[in-house]
């Protein structure tokens, strides 16, 4: 008997797995192997130094304080704005919905530069106020753990706002209408609305926690020695690759435990959000809506307008922008090329992974390992990529080209792209694809002619988000930039350590302008694609 050739679906799954292994599992495996080797052979000295050193535990406590503090502060700041937009439906909510995303589009390290220019030792406030009064007003200071939490909170709270708004849009308002027949409005909100929406809010807080846990640029600029900063220092200053990688695994353990807790205790409660639709008008009175709208505008002004105004003022005269363009236009082109390539690879691979995971349950669990590439922090991922690709032959050609930057961005953000596409794919009605399969439509036509058109708005959104993440990526790329090629974030991050000068401010403004432009185009393209898809039924 002749052996039956493998189906195209099986070859597709094998090819997707091979790419996943190359981009994610290979760096993770090389990083793990690196921690057990030394000049004298196999060794666990790197882990012994972490487990027995009191300084390492202190760094972990500092990092957890930053992550938990940022998540808590972002929840306290972002969740009320989400309720104001979707529950109270405050006046001007459409403009607020757009502007509240601006702080997240501003890279955190750019926000740090703005706040240094405003509250730093040589900032605007320091020049206007006496030194004694300044120390009394700014205690404990910007260059401390609370200062890092402040900068990260003002950058990440829109994630909680988005999560709360999405949860309220999926909230079944008939529960509240029934509760109002028997209890006062405040009791209904406390015992019905808030418990049902809280899982969505906590989901946004979890994302903020993970971003703050592995954040490197802001603690580095504010001179706070957190775990990711120590990883970078151990490799770049001490040339200790094994020690740098070993220090990353506690971050993976903490982040993985938080995600496991979310999956077991919080995610199942999302099923109560059945999508009943939002009411035409808000539930609050006119006075409450006016106060809430004023508070929302104040937060947007503090998180976005004030830092941007400081940067624009610092960048004057206007000739600074021409000077920056002449000196950094190559870095800008490189950044856009790397971001576009990374976003395309991420979206394509995430779609392939989601399709394979839909047919094979084991793949869904295996692909979750991609989270480790993000949680190990950018500096540790950079060290792992160096261990894999800094070799003679074909790996060396990859390492000396822009491809290494694309690989770094892809490995770092693959988990988020996969979750976005996979969530949208799971919400498609399986009977549509089953009907096409029964009619004999081959899998390639089902994928390109059925699944991709239905997922087109989501794919556009994933491409835009991953483009923005890759455009602002500095944690991993700062270690793997090839000779003669530097991205705009790396150039900006290098100049930041010399102080918030005129050119640094102008370069920061251009970076923010590029991010805002891409974000606006992505949002408009997603809305247009969604409208076209809904019109077709």
C-alpha cells in the first residue's frame, strides 16, 4: 500500500510550529541553557547568587512594588473614567474616548523625559520655586519608586479605562433595570453593576501589572534600580550573560502566576457579560455627569496635554525640528521599516497560530509559552537573542542586519497578537466554516475567502497595535541593534541619559506625533472595516 501524503492542513500546522520554535522556543531554550553553563562546565552558580543574595530579593521587592503600585493606581484612575464614559455617558464622551488613549500612545520613556523636564532637579518647577519649598512639595521625589509609579500610571491607565468600557458595553442592563425596581440606585450599582464589571476592570489591571513588571526604560531614566535595570547592567557592564538570564526567571514566575490566577478565578466570571447593549442616556444626574466630565478632562490634561506642552516648550526654537530631522531621519526610516515588518510578521503568525490552535487543542497550550518571552523582560530577551544569533555563518548574517530587530519585536509581542486574533476567531460562528467544509471547500479557500474577511477588522487592529508597540520598543532592541543601524527609540533613549535638552525634546515630540498618527489611522481603519463588515451582514 502506498503511504497517504500529509494533508495541507497538517503541513500548515507543522510550518507554523517550526516558525514558532525558531522565533520563541529557540531563544528561550538558549537562555535556559546559558544559565547552567560556566567556564568550568555545568553550574548552578547563577541561581545560587540569586537565591542567596539579599540584594536580589530587595530588587524583586522593589519591582513588585512598582508593578502592584502601578496596577492599583491605574485602576483607581482609569476605571472611573471608563464608568464615566459608558455608564454615566458624560457630555463630550466621544472626544474624551479619543483623547483618553493619547497617554498610552505616548511612549513611557518620553513621558519620563517630560516629567523630568517638569519636576526634575533642573526642571521648570525647580526654576520657579525655592529649593526648600520644592523639596517639601515633591517629597518623596521624582527619582524614587513613587516617581516611577507616577510616570507609569499616567501612561498605562488608559488600558484599564478601555477594559472597563468594553465590560460595560457587554453588560446586560436588564439586571440593573430589574434591581432598580426593588433597591436604590446606589445599592444596585454596588451589588449588581460593579461585581459584574469588576472582572473586566481586573483584566485591564493585569495587563498594566505585566507591563510595569518588565518595564526597563522608565526606572532606568529615573535612576531606580529595578529587576530589569539590574539585568541590563549585569550584561552590559559586568558581561555576565548567565547571571542576567537567571535574574529574568523570577519575573516569568511572578507574571505567569498572576496570569494563572486570572485564568482560574477571574476569566470564568466574564461569561456574565452577555452583551445587552448600552442605554441611550446615562444613569447619572446632570450635576454628577458635569463633575465627572471635568475630572476626566483634568486627568487627560495631566497625563497628555501637560507633558506634551512641556516638551514643545523645551524644544523651541522651531529650528530644532529641522535639525533633528537632518540628524535622525535614517533612524526614523529604520524604525518605521522594522515596525511595519514586525507588525506584518506578528499578525500573520498570530493568525496561523490561532487557526492551528482551533483545530488542535495541544497547540493552544503550547503557544502560551510565548508569554515567557515577554515576561523575561526586554534586556533578558536581548541577551537570549545574542546567544542564538551572534555566531558565524547564516546566524551571523541575521544578527548583523535589521532582521534581528524584527525577531526581537516579534518574540516580545507575539503573545498579545496571538491572544487578540485567537479571541476574535473563537467568537466566530463555527457553523459557517462547517458548512463550507461540508460543501467541499478546501482549507486554503476557507482560510483566505472566509476566515480572513471575517477577521479583517481584528487583523487591522492587531497590525496597528503591534506596529505601535514595535515602533516604541527599546527594552530589547537597545542590546541587539546591528552596526550602523539604530532605531529612533534607541537613539532617543541614548540621548535621554545626557539630560532633557532641546534636541531630545524635539525628537520626543516627533516620536509622539508619529505614534499618534499611526494610532489615529489604525482606529479609523478598524472602524471603517467594522462598518463594511456589518453592512454586509
